[in-house]
């Protein structure tokens, strides 16, 4: 392969290699603490029964709230809590991380293939050989 073509294809491969590299970096560098349920969308105790159970002194929090045994003391006044006043936020990082695995593997494979192609092109291993005459 002529040197000009080798340089051209090497630069083209390096430029195309930047696409999966940037995508992989942006996926890995994403903060893991942003996957919490927003405060405005916090679930009530009854809506979150399938994901969490909260116990205090071995008894379910719902039972304690129904029996009016949970209160907040604000200065001198005490306020008994109800089930509607309890909100739960969930960290969905485990679910997001599981969904991201195939994408990360694809980007990593694309980066590896791009680096191999770049090395093969830059070192001239794809040399064109002339045709041989058949006798």
C-alpha cells in the first residue's frame, strides 16, 4: 500500500475510532448518584410494598403508623405521622447498570477492533502484493 494511502486510512480509522471512545467514556463517566427517584415522585408506603418493607423494632412501619405510634417532635409540639406523610425514594442504579452492560460491551469491542485496525494500517501489514503469473 502506498504511504499516502496508509496515512490516509490510518487517519480515517483514528477519526472513526473516536466515536466509540467518546461514547464509552461518556457512559463510564456518568455519575451513579443521579438515578434516585425525584423527590416530587417519591412513592407512598402503600405504593412501594412490592419493593421495600420498613421495620422498626421488629414491627412493620405501616402497623406502627396505623396504631399512631410514630411521631415527630418539633420543639415542644409532637405531630403523629400518617401513611400519607411518609415518602420513599429509590435508587435505580442497579437497574440502569444492568441495562447499560450490552451497550458498554459493544463500545469496548468497537474500540478494540478499531485499535487493531489502526495498528494494522499504520504498520503497513495490509500490503498489496502483486499478482503472480500462473505458468
